[in-house]
C-alpha cells in the first residue's frame, strides 16, 4: 500500500519527487539480503577472473605462434642469403660490365673534352695571328694614304 502511495506521488510530480524516488530505491534494496549480494559479487569476480585467464592464455598462444613464425622466416631468409644463385652471379657480372663501360665512357668524354679544348686553343691562336696581321695591314694602309696625301699636297703646291 505504501508503494502505491509513493508511485502516485511520483506521478503527480510533487516537490517530494526526489525524496520519494530515493525512498523507493532504498525500499527495493532492502528486499535483497546481504547473502544474495555476496553471492552475486563472488560470481562476478569468478566470471571476470575466468575471462582474464582465458584472455591471457589466448594472448600467450598467439605470441608463441608469432615468435615461431618470425624465427622460421629468419631461418629461411638466412638460407636464401647464404646460397648464391645463378641470377645473383649474373647480376654481379652485369654490374661489373656496366661499371667498366661507364668508366670507358668517362675516359672518352674526357678525351673529347680535351680535344675540344685543344681545338679551341688552336682557333684562338689563329684568330690572334689574323688580328695582328689585320692590324698591321690597317697601319700600313693608313701610312700609305697619309703619304699619298702629303705627296699630293706637295705636288699641288709646287708643280704648277
């Protein structure tokens, strides 16, 4: 009967709403005895510990399997690395051949570059000699023109 009165008070939304709700909760809690609560708590602890034990077992098994796989892969990789294959030998030979050809190309480029430099120097020497010859010709030509001018002046002045 008291519980119905409390529910009717809850439905009416009176200022005692919170206090009535707390009283209802306490009333329902008193229905359980401490033995039931202890049993429920011990069951919960047992369930949690069983789950934790199973989880650690599964994790340990997974770690052991992973360690075996890693060790096996490392062993296989070591065997592969230790045995020379025909391809690795031919790759090495190919690299040596390419290295030799690249060195030969470097030497050829140096020779071409040296030849080009030599030709350029030859051209510079030839151009300098031509320039000096041209300068001499201009000087002689200018001297001849001046001399012709002087001769013309004297002829015009004294030859009449």
